[in-house]
C-alpha cells in the first residue's frame, strides 16, 4: 500500500487512529477507568485478532492500551 492509499484508508477510521509519517504503522491509544476494564478490552482485541489472523502489537498499562499495526 502506498502512503497515499494508506492516508485514504485512514480517512474512513476513527480520527483517534494515527498513521506515522512514512505510512508504515497505524497507532491508537485507548484509556480506561481501571486495570480490569483495560484487560477486558485487551482480551477482546486478542480474540478478534486471533480470529482474523491479524495480530497487532499491544502495549498495556494500568489504565491504557496502545495498539500498533
């Protein structure tokens, strides 16, 4: 996918998703009220990623999750 194609595709996503300057990675941070909510979200993402065979990098904190594709 070219950088221009990536930018066009990005326009259809939530504005919180960010594309790096070279168009190589797509990132978003989600915030939660506590660790349990964060981990519930992470487990849901893991399940969907496994079903779709498309696995993002996940960075997990006590109240946030950063997703990178």
